[in-house]
């Protein structure tokens, strides 16, 4: 039985269809003091698959409650799917006095589950914060699906070397093209410098891929450089279309017409479902 957090409704439905498993009648309510409660109604799951992205602190609490409600209802196995794992980017104490937030949330989640799947976390190493070690699901090949079949001499490019694997996975799934990456230096939480390498993009179609678009700074900078260098069509794709704050307008001002994202987060850009990639591990 699939138990969905409030931020993963569409994906949970896709997954239920993919696995031919029922969806639990989960309901969410907020008490007058502001506290949340997620109820699973009269569901009596044998295996409970809790599917809950955690882009907010409230979503984290819902996830812990769904795990607990499943156990309370007698589930013999609880599997937790984190389509988008919040706090994953704080995977180290970057300055004295900071927490390793990814570890803190992973410990809390581990306490309520038999195993955990995480879709394209910022760094695969976060899997080691879970006990037992989480399984990383790579949904990035799915991003090839909405691309036009007639890309001209395509380059699949990542805005930094860390996301080159995603560019390569999308290229492999597309079936043609080269890969390349830019050099990125982050100046603050919302400002980045992108330095082009020798990427030859003039007259070629470019697909810029990343794990996540958060503030949109990275992608806007990258797309601006591609325009200056005479790229033909530019397509933007990411696994997690977080698109926080003014990211949509920032991207639009940079000339991005369409962002292709997945349903790990429910946004207008959630063009592709990761359900088949997740189902393969269930
Ligand atoms: C960073 O290494 C990630 O791969 C993304 O490039 C980054 O998190 C995107 O963030 P933003 O949209 O805020 O630039």
C-alpha cells in the first residue's frame, strides 16, 4: 500500500498505478496550535511504502507521522521513498557551529523505516547517513523523454563537474550527442560565477542538465553564456524543479523558455514521472 505525503500526491498515484498497489486514504489536518497530523484512516497495510518529498519542515513531520501510523496499523514492513530529500545539501558542517542537517534528518527517518530510497540526492554519500544505508535511485535518464527527437549535433552540458553524471545519463538515454561541463564558483546561497571551458556550442542544440534548480542562479548564468556563444536551441532539464522564490522569473529573464523537471516536486515544470525508476527498486 502506498502512503503519500502532501508534497508527493501525483507521484504516489503514478507509483500506485505502476506497482498496481492501492493508495491509502491519507488525510492531513492542522490543530489550532499549528501542529500537524497525517492520518492513514482505516488502512491496514502489510507493506507500507511511504512516499514523501520533504521540501519543507512540515513535510518532514508528516513523513515521520506516516511511518509511525503505518507501524501502528500493523505494517510488517515500512519502506520510505524520498523523491526529494530536503536538507540534503547541508551534508557537512561548512563552518564551526553548523549542523550536518542531512545526517540529522536521515537519523530521524531511519528510526521509522526498514529501508529508504532517495532519488538523486545532491551527493550520493548522504545514503550513508541512513541506517540501514539508503538506496540511491537515479531518475535522471527519464529527462531524455520530453526532448525533441531532432536535436542538432547536441551537447549535454552540466553547469558544474559534479552534475556531469546527470548530463551523461541523459545523453545515454537520448542516444546521441556529446557531454561537457562548466566550472562553477558559488559566491553565496543565491549567487554563482560560471566560467565556460572550451565547450564548442555554436550552432548546436544544447541541453543543460542539473540535479536541482533551486534559486535558478546556476542555470541562468549557464544559459546566458550559451546565448553569448551562439548556441542554437537551449533546453533546460533537472531532476528536482524546486524553483524557489523568484527562480521562474530569473530563468525567464535569462531566456529560458521551458524547464523540464520530474515529479519529485510538484511544479508546473514536472513534465516527467520518476515512478518507473522508483518502482524498479520496490
Ligand atoms: C549544486 O551543486 C547543484 O548541483 C545545483 O547546481 C544547485 O544547487 C542549483 O542551485 P541554484 O538554482 O540555487 O543555483
